[in-house]
C-alpha cells in the first residue's frame, strides 16, 4: 500500500554520494526531505539539483536535511555532479542516493509503471522529527518542481507543530495564520497574546505567532 500521511517512513540503508546512509539514523532529530529524480544526465533533473543546492542554506536554517535519489550508481552521480556545477553554477552539496537496485524507490513507491517502468517519478516526501510522513507530492518527469513551495510548506508544518495554528490559502512566511478549530476561545486567550479577528467562530485570524 502507498505511504500515507502520518505513517512512519520506511528505514533503509543505501549508498550515496556521501557514503552509506542509514536513513533514520542519518535523519536524527531533524526534519527531512527525500526527493527522487527520474534519471541522471537529464535536463530537468540537472536544473532541479542545481536549484536545491542553491537553497541548501534555507533548508539548514529550518533544521531540514535534504537527500535526493536517482536510480543510477555513485560513479555516474559523481560524473553528473560535474555537469550540474558547470551548467547551474552550484556544486551538489547534499547526498544523492545511488538507488541502482531500486531498493528505496520500491520501498517508497517512486516507480509508477504506467508512467515508466525504469525511471522514478518526481516524488517528494517531507518527514518530521518523529519520522512520520508530513507531506508527499508527485510530479511527472517532464515538470520541474517548485522548491520554494517545499520551503513554504515546511514553514507551515513547523508552525503547526509548535503553535496551534494552520495557514490559509497561498500563505507565506510573515502573513496571518488561523487558529486551529480544536482550540477554544478560552484556551486561545492564553496561547495568542496578540489576539485574533473572529471572522466566523471557526475562522479566527491571528498574526504569525513566532514573529
Ligand atoms: C528530465 O529530467 O529532463 C527528464 C527526465 C525524464 C523524462 C523527461 C525529462
């Protein structure tokens, strides 16, 4: 069965460009983003890996470890990383799993045979410090992902984990949040000293609590 939100993500040991990874141990107490690429030496993947390398410090700031996956071997990954640096102006600065035996791809359902039975789709898994799956998205091979959106979701997830807020449509860091319905007005008084605007009893808008 496909992985579902709230599931503890499967553990694995696999080779990578930064040596052998014991996944749960490697994650430690951090958040994690695991994402797959259809194949080495392909154009869209090359742009994505360059973009994620440039964003690495944004993931670090949020205590998020990022790790990519491609169904090719380490030597191939290392050759490809030279192309990424040359064409995208960024050196690969996070591990890329060498999943030539498809161990991880199969565990995580990254191969969708009706799309391709040899390449992975573009999967993203956001994993919490509790090792539970917080988000999954799947893009086709031909569409590069928007990693600013991944960071936006992480900001939202981390706010929800720490404060009892959700984030509205198209929310971005710095904008107002919504008090989750499970919090009563009495409880909210203690939790949200900046107050809130009750547009409806179930729609209470409050400034982002950690600013
Ligand atoms: C790409 O990364 O450019 C790509 C990979 C597989 C199919 C189509 C595009």
